[in-house]
C-alpha cells in the first residue's frame, strides 16, 4: 500500500493487477471488492490460496492479508467528568470538527442527531451520504457509508448505513450527540442526554453488522474513505479478540494512515479483563481507552416473603406490582429434554420444566440473558453469580443479579416453606461513592505487543451509559426481547471510547492545527490521578488516569510525535524494510537498521520499563516537550518513585521563552536486581505553578523469553457465556 492522489487511477491499476493474475477482465471484475486508493494504496478481492501466493510474489505488492473478522467492544458521564453544559458551549471551531465512527451505522431519525440551528458542513468536507433504505443525512450527520465485503446479510441487517444493532447509534451520540432533555430507559436514568461535542459533525462508516462482526476489508475501506472525506477524529470501538502484531492488525494499519493525515484514532481497549496482557489496539499512534464507573449505579431489589430484602445489580425496567411464587431452577429440571438438576439450575434454554416454572420467579445459579426462563413461561429471574457485579445488564424480563451467598439465602428460604413467594422491584439508581474505578471486564495491560509502551492510555466512563439507540435493536441484547427504545443503557469499552473521541474533538476544536500526538498527550498528561488501592492492576488498568476534558484544553506542555518517529520506533522493534511497509503501505519507507532496541526513545507521554527476571532495574528514556502554555514559563520536575527504585530527571528545570519552543530531558530509572516484581508505580510531573503535566512511570518484570523481538504475549483468558461477550 502506498499513497495515491487519484483514486480513479488506483482502481484502474488494481483491476489490471487482478486481470494479470486471474487471466481476464471479467474474472477481475468478479473477484474485485474494494479499491483503497483515496488515502492509501491497496485493494480487496476474493482470491484462492494459489492466487494469493501469486500476488505475494508480484513486484510492488507489500502485503496480502486475509479478511479476518474483528469484534465490537460494547448521561451523567459528561457531568461526572466535569464537562457540564455550562462548559460545553461551542468551542471556537467545534462546528468545523468532524467525528468519524467506524461502527454498526446510525439511526438518523434519533433526536440526538437533529440539525436544528446548524449551518452547512465545513467547506473542507468531501464525503458522501449513501441513501439506500430511506437513509438521510442532514447538517449533523454529514456523511454515511456502508461496507459488506462478504456479501452476506442477516435478516435483521439494513443494506444501508442505517443501524440495526444499536451499537453505532449509541457511540455516535455519546461522542457528539445533540442535547435532548427527557431521555431515559423506561424511566430509568431520566435526564439530559448529550455528547461531548454537541455542535460537532458526525460521519458514519458502517463496517460492523449483526452479531458484531466486522470484516478486515471493510474496516480498511472505512479508514480509507474517512481519511479522504475529511474526518478530524476517528472513533473505533472494535478490535481483535486478542493482541496481534501491528502489521496484521487492520486498525493499527488504518490508524497509522489516519495519523499520517493528521487524524487521531480513539480505540476501545477490549472487554477481556481482568486478564493480564488482554488489552487490544496497542499501536502507540492511536489512543487506547479503558472503561471505568461513574457515580451512579443501577440496583434492583429482591423482596422475599419472610421480609428479607437483597439489593441486586440490574437495569430492571419491569414493575411486578405484587408477590409471586418462587422456585429454584435446580428443582425444575426438564427431564424430557435430557436435563438434570445439575444443569437446570443454570436456567439456560431447554433445561427448565415449564409445568413447574410457569408464572413463577425462578432462582438460577448463573448469569444469563433470561431467555431460558422466558421459554419456560417463567415470570422473572433472580440470578446468583460472582461474575460482573460491578455493573448492570438489562434483561427481557424482570431480573436481578445477586452474589452467590445471597443466592444461597434465597434458596434456603425457598426450601424452608411450601409456598415461597417474593418479588423483584423495578430498578433504581444509587450513588456510587467510590467511582471512578476500572470495571472488571475492561482489558488490562501489560502491552502484549510492545512491553515498554504502556496500554491502555487512559480510562473514561464505560459503565451503565445512557445514549441513543436504534429502535429496531433489542434493548437487552437478547433476540427474544421485542421491546423498542430510543435510548438505552449499556456498558463496555465501546462506551468509554467515544467519551475520549468526544474529548479529543473538544481539544481539536480549540487547536485545529495540533497533531494527533499532541491531542493525545494533552488528554493523557491532564488525566486525573487514579487510586491504585481501588484498582490493583494500577496503570495496567487505567493508564495515565481518568480523562478530564476541561483540563485537557490547557495542558501546558505536550509530547509530540510524527510519522518518522513511529517509523523509527517500528525499526527499533525489529521490523525491517519489508515488514515496515506492511504497516506504512509506502514503498519508500525503509529502516536504515533493523537492529532490535527498546521502545524507550519514542516520545510517549507515559513511561513503562519492563525488566527480565533476574536483571537489574535500569532504563534511560529521552523525552521532548513542546510549550503550548505561557510564552515565558519555567517548569520544575516533581518525582514520585516507588520504594527501592530511583528516578532522576536531567535537567529537572525547563525554561521556555516562547509558545512552540521545545525542550528535551532524560528520565533515568535505576534499582537492584529483581524477579517476579509486580507493577511498581511512580510519576513525573512538570509544574509551572499553573499547569501540572503528569506522566506515569511504571516498572515491572517479565519472563526473559518475552523480551525477544516480535513476541506477542497471549492473554490469560477465561471462558464466559456468549451472552456476556455479546453485550460488551
């Protein structure tokens, strides 16, 4: 792949290449899917293994990558972050900022995307609106495209940018939705729904479809168009199920080209937490976002006939208005279907005896979507499980989730009387006084691809987020749920990502000329400090901290980087000229040397030092900051170091005489020989009396085998139900 100015000539060239390999123009036309000629040079086609091999050997072909499938990572939050309506009066250039979203599309009729009072799109906009299926754009949604390389459509899919899943509508409204007062989920969370930059424009690139499947070829096509159309910030709430090398990752490749064109890509960290090495979207040129709680949680109480009350986690929109018989799923086995009490206690489909469960509330020893209870004509479900108790799901029937010991108490009551009764109360909201904390499902570091680049970069609200929804998508995520809503409450790093996308657009609206790295640095170095006592994985959970959009527009100093810096980084990571071009797509890219070196030299806003077991702690990190604060200013370095580790900064005073001036310094980390050392956290904060520019410094140990070039550590994963993974 290489840059081209003329997408028409690119398409012609790609057709000729296909024709050479396939033997005829007709065969080339039948094989062809996409031409990526607007922002980078490449194409997608249907090929046999032999044809792939032929292409791989052709002169000028940098890489041939199979079309794998990636997954989706699925309004009190903005107030919680301090970006209140009083603050969010349009910034100087907010209406000129275009937020592009690679997602499941959008529901254009949603009240979050009305264009009342908005002028025409900015003159720089070059995008189009694909209007199939009665889809329409306006002065809010200024661009919309859809992609389906495999040609297969589910019966629920719209062959247009219209969203049948809900995910894309939710993320778009979180990032840039217009204010709408009176939004709620069946009365829960009622209030003002809005995005971070309500006056910014939205462009949608539908690359994901029913089942949350997102094709590699479609993702690259979306990036190609978004870059050429004129987007300023890209929000990409999807990724691989486990970390992959940059040269095999379409999001890393696409976001590299976006960066090259001045566009910052905000990515979700993934929902495979709390396993270590599970964070995805690890490329240093994009911004990776973990998910954390806000100061509101949803609770649905269980009230038993003996007077006992238990507070469960659920977004329960149903009111039973009375008490009903209770039964334990383990006492209602569907023997005719081959179930036993050991399987029916989980209440999955086909395991329950409807003659026993009809009209009753069923206690289940498993967190599931309630479809098994509904199938067995049950009235509601009380679930008992220790997983995922720090956020809430919604369900297609009255439901709540208790801890296992509470579930045992409910079971004991059921068996203590011949007529057990109870009820599940409609959901309520309670204050979460310990927020923000990183939620359990949020993927954790270390960075499995580059050990000395800290990922995730920061954290943002991703738990129980109220935002717009597609009215044709089941609000609980269960296919048996036939209800329709305009707003929904869901959780995931998919929800935290657009919060950062909106914050990045907010910064961009103040500083249109800032590079992606400068915006990223501003967001990271002004992030609020997180308490490691609440998050035992510390920076591996939350990166630089919790996003603070208001502080980010006045960062004081930024750590800037550009294309050549990232190319140098890749070369020092063991990439050679051939593998480098798999990412850059540019046949002029080259590595003067591919000798492996640490990633310490990349001008990154955080510092991570991995030490092989049995080695001494030692690292030197050169850094350069650019003054974006006051012309005449002096910054002093304040250092926080963990016990037994020495951190020094040379020089420890930086004086600036003008805005835009750069100053360099060295960070030196020293300590004794270590083995099996968990994460040790420190920080460097540059302070001029007004700005506090904070960079976390972490030290941790790894196995010696993990220090080899191009070694990707696989996450320690746990099997969870498809329901859980599907909702996130």
